């Protein structure tokens, strides 16, 4: 992500920015070092130097910085706003076409924040899938298990896939999400352990992962306003649960 700029509005957010840079790469901007030029002017001068931006600031500040700069959703840089507490990664500009939605997930996964997506293409999809899997499962195995869980529902109704940090780089899971253009939400094991919502605990998962279950709590945590419509199903080393939004 060398083509990403990380803009720090305040020096107090530097520690958070350094974590992001370590996890994702990118170029750090410390505008407070130039006391002669207003930050808005500095940002305007740098705006087109990167195809992606992470602005660590309040959303209102980011909106003021972007005033007059945005031209077209197909050519504007993707912009994600992250609050200084690292709680929410908001896709603000060029969400779908420019890749800000994907960037929001990458930022969120890197620091344990919540990705905030508001574009209709993604936000109106009602399903969240929780997945747990054994090491080394193939993308085809995951696809088969997901399709079994979905039944008559379609993959294009799925907003995101959620799993725990231990599976963040599981090749088959990453490949599955890439094949179907699904964002992968990574939840800390500690977060899942604090909300062990399972219909039936798994002794195997408890022994090997230290949790009573993965797919159901991950789906329920990610789908915060949802209802579990498909409790855990297992197929060839893959466990899947499906949550549907109740306010759609």
C-alpha cells in the first residue's frame, strides 16, 4: 500500500498512525511540522499524490479538507476516516469505485476497529456469514459449505464474511473471499471470547482455539442488529453460520 497517504491532523494520533503504517505501509504526513501553511492547503497540495488516503481525525475535519477537491467517483482517491481512538474506520469518499470500502476493512482489521460502509451497493446487503475452518482447507471446501448454509439465498446478498484473528491469513478463506468479492472482517479472539454466543459448544474448537465456537459468535458480532437464521453447519472441516439484518 505504498500508494496510500496517512494524514495525521494532530500529533497525538502519531502512535496510532505508526501502527497503521507498520501493518499496511503507506506514507505518513505530519502537517503540524509546517506551521506556516494551513493544514487544509497542505492536504489539497498532496491530495492527488495518492490513490488512497487514511485521515486520522473527526469526520467533520475530513469533510472540510475535501471541500472542493472531489471531482468524480471513478477518479477520486479513496478516503477512509479513522477516529483518534481507533474505533471506527469510515469509508468516506470513492467507497465502491475507488476502493475506500475495501480500505476501511483493511484499516479496521489492522487495529481492531469497526468498518463503517454506507454505499447502497454494500450496505443494503442483509446477510453476514461467520466462518470457522480447519487449517489448510481449500477455497472450494469453503464455497461448498457456504452454499449449503445459504440454501436458496444467494452470495450476492452477503455483506461481509467474519472470522477470528487466528484465521486472518488462512489461504483458502482469503481466496474464497477474493473469488466472490466479499470483504473479510477479522475479529480479535478476545472479542469473541467475551461474547461466546453459540447454540452448541464444540469440544474440538475449545481444545484447539480456546473458544466454544467461532462461526456463530463471529456472525452475530459482525451483524450487530441481526438474527441468527442459520445456526452452525459443518462440512469437510468448515463451519458456517448466517445472520440476517432484522431492520432491512
